[in-house]
């Protein structure tokens, strides 16, 4: 395990990180702690990526999915990869594009999109003050109590533009017959509802807070979490 990966593990293992993550996401502490513990115990986080920024973004994406999957701690390591592997079904930025049968034309995964979301948010935060920051929202959903089909959505609001939504699913998404024979994907997002019976949604303020919290590992990753813990021990 690299030094940066060891520092990330140390960060995620701290009670202060878990407590603040729960506060920022407006969730119960036990729910966050159980998810983080499950990923650490399974060796899923920290990941082995040698680039600390990329590794931190990957870890952040998996932590978010694990927290949002809402299953027992002993099932988190089994269910979270299914969310990660979901593929893009509908892209709101490409009207009349893609397959009506729901087969992703690009093979984009939910994990890859979440990782990019973390990375882009940190880049925007470090950019000049006049650079507008996108508002982001994420949801994880399921079709039944056993999670027969999993869904994920990522929303992005840019200043002066309509909402852009990407829809992911663990199976090809079968769309209902379109009025007139062809769906306009922009209006589809306003009329089509995923066949989900449960789930969780992270709205922009809590999600932004969580991304910012994970981003603390960007600077001095090899020292700060360890120093903090040693300071507490003295």
C-alpha cells in the first residue's frame, strides 16, 4: 500500500471524518460508520491508484455509493459494486441520441461518472473565484426489496442552463412507447419515472459538503491525518 493510500485509510478510519460526513449528508452516524467500516474491512477503500487525487476521487465515489445503498453492513461490499457497474442509459445532453432499448452507446459507468464529479468539483474550487461552480445532485434507487434492478441519477445545474440529468441502470432500461413514435430525451426526463420503489437522494448542498470533506485529503495527504490522530493521543 502506498504512503498516500495509507494516509487515506487513516483519514477514513477517524471518528471525526465519519461524524462530519454524517453531519454534512444529514444522515445518522451509524449509517455512515457502517458503510465506511464495510469498505475498509473488504479492502475496497483505499484504492490502489498511485495518483492521490485520482485515488481520493475513487474512494469518495465508493464511500458515497456505500452510504447510499442502504443495506446491512455485511451486504455493503457485495451491493456497492453493482451500483458502480451501472451503465449510462439516458443522457439529457443528447436529445434523440442513444438506444431506445436502453443500451448505453458509450459504456460509461456510474463509478466513472462519480469519480469525474469529485475531481471536477475540486478543480472548480481551486479555479479563480469568478468560475461558476455547478450544482450537483445524486440518487441511488432500486426496483424491489432485493435490488433486482438498480438505478442511479446524476443531475447537474449550470447557471443559465436547464437541468442536465444522466440516468444509469444495472440492466438495459426499457422505455415505454414514445408519443409519436420517437422520444425527445430532453422532455423524457420530465415525464418518465424510473420504476423504483425506494432509494436515497443527495441534494446539492449536502453532496457539495461531502465532496469538500473528502477533498481535505488532497493536501499533505501523507501527513495531515496521521498528525491529527497523534495530536489527539497526546
